[in-house]
C-alpha cells in the first residue's frame, strides 16, 4: 500500500496524482488505519 511506503497522505497523493483529501477519504472509507478521532473545539489534546 502506498501509505506504508510514503508515510504521509501528501506524498501518497503526489505519487498517485490525486488530491490529498481523496487519499484521506479513501483511508477512512475503507478503514485502512484506525482514525485518531476528532476533537471538539476547545477540547484538550492529551
């Protein structure tokens, strides 16, 4: 998989000639990696 080779969605997008947002969407859609979850506004990062 391209993500394991390039380690970041921007480099994957460049290699595949697609938008970075598309890479992120596909990773989430096919659950290729666990999502870190979204923090709500004002929520602390621990």
